[in-house]
C-alpha cells in the first residue's frame, strides 16, 4: 500500500503518522512496518545519550496499523474515524531504539456491533518487543 493510500485510510499526519508501509493486508489482518528515525520528536530527551522509543509510541503505532485495517469498514465519506476505547494486557518485552524497523501485525479478533477488538504484536529484529489487546469504535467526525 502506498503512502497516499495510508493517508487516505487514516487521519494521522506527520509528525504523528507512525505507519511507513503496509506489507500485507487481508480482511482480518494487517502487517506493516515503521522505521523510527533518530530525529523523531518523541525520542528527544527520552533518554539523553541512550534514546529509546517510548512504549506509548509503540502502542500508538500498533493502533494506527489497526486503524488502517479498520478503514475497510468506513463509509469513505470522511465522516467517521476509528477511535481507541481500550488497551489491555500491554506487555513490553524488548526496547526499540531510533534506527530500528519494527514489524507490526494487527489481527481483528472479534466484532460486536460497532466495536472492534484487536490484538497487536510489534517485533524488532525478529523478537517480540510489544504486544497488547485493544478495542476501537467508529466515531463521527465533529463538524
């Protein structure tokens, strides 16, 4: 999926766009990648001399990948956006540093009415870095 397609799928924009490419996508699963650069605003001061990507940014990366996956459920009129409603069972297993490329796999595990339940796994250098479960709903954009 091209960057333009990603920008059409989700409302996030730089510097908070955290999906670089979509490797593979099906109805209930998405695999994407993100390379964290040395100059990302969120690693400045986290931690000086030994920067690491904050855990909340890893979670946001997974949720943005989930938003791209859920874009197939949107009407396409720009009136709705996926909004996270819950994060559960968050585990941080490995530090991710600027320069690292992560693979993000998000799977849709259940859908109940307008709520989507998903699981994200983020790997760095072939090892699990972060995993979590989350829920999203489709919210109307305020005008």
